[in-house]
């Protein structure tokens, strides 16, 4: 490896290893700085009530909020309540309305299924506990905390998506790489009343400034507090996939060509 590249690689590796662990006071200071940068941070899934938010969040799995917001107006116009959605045929009625998003067939089954469970077990209302929410089809801890935080102001944790995972590592808020462990680390650092806004602020920062590739550290308002400033690109990103090709069997050597006898 050339000396220049080797130096860069070693410095990046060293900076990653030496990132300090944040203190609760330091974490709050970082969050305050980011909030000043993104005072408009909020959940970008369009919704009018908890039921619409629940459905939209289920639809957003591995799909952008923009794509979800394009399909939900027609979906919610046709099925504004859990009772109406529970009576719908997922294949015939719901799939055509959401066919432009990824995994739309499974997601159609999930939202019809959760609507049925809301009617059967919760009187048609969205439950307000994590335990009850994660029993619904298509609802995991992350989706449940989105609903609890945005709709009811009572999250049971910090929502950790790819942006939150990346930004929290770059800011030195955690050295963990798994979402569940990152969530626990953030919950220990930050007061409970700030858990909901934390995810929205970090998501906005990830989308606007601290991108996965080529983060705009120069424009970042917390660069003086960030331990990864100006060398953040290699931190918080998934390692590149290494493709391995199956070993090829060695073919037997070809026999030498026979030369035609000269006349």
C-alpha cells in the first residue's frame, strides 16, 4: 500500500478506535446543537391519527417515507378506519393501492391483519403499550416506538434506523453497531422526555448533512463537538460485501494439436 494511503487508513482506524464515550451531559449538548440545526425535525410519514401512522409505518419498512406518502392518500381515503380495512381483501382491494412500494403483497396482508386484530382485541383502537403493539402483524419494536412516540408522546425507547445508527456512532454516542444495543446506549445517555425527538433530529441530520457517503462536515454546526469530524465517512457504515466465487475445477490440459504432414 502506498505510504499516503497507508497513513490515511491507519489514521481512520485509530480515530475510530479512540472515539470517546459520551457522557449524559455531552450527549444532551450534542442533541441541543443538532436541534438548533434542525428545529423542524419531525416524523415525515403523513398521517392524521394513530391508526394511519401505524399503517404508514408498517408500509415504510425498507421503503422511503416519500414513496409511502405517495400511496397512503388513496389507501386512507378508501379505508379510513380499522373496521373498514379489516373487511377488505388484501389481494383484490389493498395491493393495487400500494403496488408501487417494495414488498407490497406482504405489507397488504400485514395492514389488513393488524386491522383485524385491532377490532378483535382492542376495540378498533391502536393500543398504547409496546407489548400490545408488537403482537400486531408487521409491527416490531421500531415501528411500535414510532407510534408510541409520535402519536402518544410515550416511547419506550429511541427509534434506531440506518441514519440514527450511523450518526450516533459518528458523534461518539455509542461504539455499538447493533440497533438494539445502540438503542439501549442512547436511552442511558438521554432523558426519557427526549427519546422521541432524538430519532427525528438524528434522521434529519443524516439526510441533510451527515450522509453515509461524503458527509458535509464543513457545514455541520456540531463539528467542534464531533469526534469524527472530517474523517466520518468510514464510521457508521456497513462494511462492503465481499463476493466469493466458487472454486473452478481445473480442466485437464488440452492435447497438443497435430500438425498436418507436409506434402
